[in-house]
C-alpha cells in the first residue's frame, strides 16, 4: 500500500531525536505521504508541558516556524510521515478496512520519558479517508486538545496534545466550519483495529510482526510468560483497559464512540470525539447524538470494553494454540475492572481499604444520585469539603445544619434517604484505624476534581475562538491542568451547568 508524494519544498529541523520504529514494520502497515498545507495558519492553543515532554524550547513554540511545522505546511527533518491502515468494528458491526483518514503520523521521537509518537490530526486526505475530506474542524480540535490535557491532569492514561492551529480554510460538516490541526502525542497510536485488519485479511505474517513489535516495545514481560506470549499480551492489554475504564467511570467520563478502532493497545484514552463528563448523574446517559441505540452509554462502557477485548482476542487467535488460551487471557478483566472501580470509589469516599459492604454502600449512593439527578462532580467535591463536619455520634453526621453538610444535602430531593446513607458512611469512616477528618479531607480533595471539561465550558471556549478570541480557551486550559485546586476567580468553571447545556448535541462528526 506504500506510495509517496513529493515533500514540501521547505524543510525544518526541530532538533528532535527521531526513531520512527513503526515506519520500519513494512509497507503493508501504512502509506507514506506528507500533510496537505493549510492557508494563513494561526495559533489556537498549546501545552507547554507537552513541549517539555518532547524537548521543544518553550520560546520557540511561539515562532512562525513552529506554527508552520504543526500545521503541516513544511517538512520536518528526521520525520517519516505516514498514514497507517487498520480495520475495526463500529457500533458492534464489522466495518472492514478503515485507517488514518485524517491523521498523519510524523514519526517517533526519543524523549527522557521514552519514545513518543507525534501525529497531526486534520492534516489532509490520506488513502484511508474514504468519503471524508481528511480535515478536522476548529470545534472538534479544541475539544480534543482540552480533553487530552484534562484527562492527563486527572491521572487517567491518555494521548496528549501539544497544540492546535487554525486556518480560515472552509470545511463542510453539518455547516461550513473552519479547519484546524491538533498535534497529538502518545507512546503509540496502535489500536485493536490494527490487529483486526491483519487477522481478518489473512495477513498472519504481518499480524505476528505487529504483535511482536508491541510485545518487544511495550510489554516485554509477555515474551517470557508461561504459555503463549500472544495470550499474555491479550491479558496485559485487558488489565490496562480495565484500569482505564474504571478511571473513566470514577470521574463520570463518557467516551461516546468505543469502536475497536478507537481502543488503544496501551490502555490509553484516544480519539476524543463525542465525549462528555456527566452533569446530572444518569447511569444510562448517552453522550453521542449518533449513538441512537445507546450502545456506548455511560453504564455500558465496562461491558463494551470487554466486548472490544474479545474482538482483539479473536484477531490474535491465529497466533495462539487454541481459542481457550484467548478466553483464559480475557477472564481476569471480569475481576480487575470492578475491583479497580471499587478502589477508586472508596478513595472518593475517603476510605483507604476496600472491605465487605463497600460495594453496597457505593451502589446505594449511586442509586440515590441517579434518582435525584445529582450533579456528579459537584457532589463529590462537596462531600470532600463536608467530611471535616462529620461527627462520630450516631445522632449527628451530615444532618446538622452546618454549611458543609447542608451543601451536600441540598443536592438531594430525598434528604431523609440521603441522611440514612450518610449515617452508614459516617460509621464506615470512623471504623478506619486512626481516622482523621482533616487528613481524609485533603486526600479526598486530591481525588475528587473541582473542574472537569463539561460540554458547556468547551462550547463557550469554542464560540470565543471562532470570534478570534482564544483567552477563554487558555483560561479553561489553565484550570483543567489543575483540576483539584480551588483557583481564585474561577468559580464559574466549577458551577452548575446552565440550562442551555442540556441542549448541546455532540455527534461522531464532532
């Protein structure tokens, strides 16, 4: 599938240490090509932390050369641009060959934190664009940029985002919008769909090459594991995916389009499209307007992740002795995911260890929150502040009229039911050896964020950016990079969503 087009006339040396191991896998894995330039590029946003990760000079990031480089308007010395081919299941149906339809991998850079791939999303047509135009719009690029860095700050495995550049070039979606390019960074962008592609097309030699590359590069312990190294790889990917999904659930994050081609083999959150952080808690919330069947609803994400892992297991079967090896490798997910989620929910409740009865305590709380449509993020933050008001006496707890307690109770319509739950929580807190309310509060405030990327916050930043004002984006980015801090003058970012927020529709085109 390999072909090449002429490189841009200008070549820029970024001073990076390029390795480009994926480009050495062979021509069956990609097509070589260069980004398509965009006119009149401008800076939209940048993450200096990611610049530091790559070893780029912060001052240089403001330069015209950096702007041209990360818009795809010039060649970069040492890079080997390509678009990779993969396949996948979309909304539960086999979609056949897909691939990087609007993303171009510049290559792999050696950093102090290990190799990092650098990819331009929205950089123009590729052989895998199908009916698309190869472009990304300003709206979706801002959302991906902000959420990548927000998730990282929350401690959730994710691809990162170096910057967003914009252009007045028109792009048609539901309406005419303007083009943008987001520069994404990750140790690897290999997906479940890469394995599915070579398995379903009978290219088993390439399937083994890919699996060996992933094992040797990212899961070396699998090479010497008992039995099949490929079954060990499947089990390792399952474990990472389980931990990631547990983290999603604990912060109320909805991915929105968990197709197998959007699942990272490294257990990273990738491909931010129609995502959403929950406002009012609704376990069945569907954030993707295109998901008419609710396949990717919030409460279905753990099971969908297992479904996708099962598809990955099927893809790896040609490398295993029998089907049972794959089934055995998948089995630990069923225990790892709920255990990881319970640990995280316990942390949100200020509980250090998981004990019998904690799952019921959590489930009963979530039912109350769902019944009263309690704001997910605000509840956990208020509960963190209220913990210092908790008393050991059985007739007190969160029922007395102190500001911290009342702020939590005010979120519920069924206050007596919440009081009954709070009494159980209080008893569990005080049963912990050496319980100290101040220490527990500090720990909970480091677990329950003050600010998440709610849809309406992103929408405000997008509207301002469309008017040429990027200050709101920068302000929001600054808060999202410090999600557990109470930042002076930023109360609006942690407030209840406005009524119009419920009317925002995010689809797969986003």
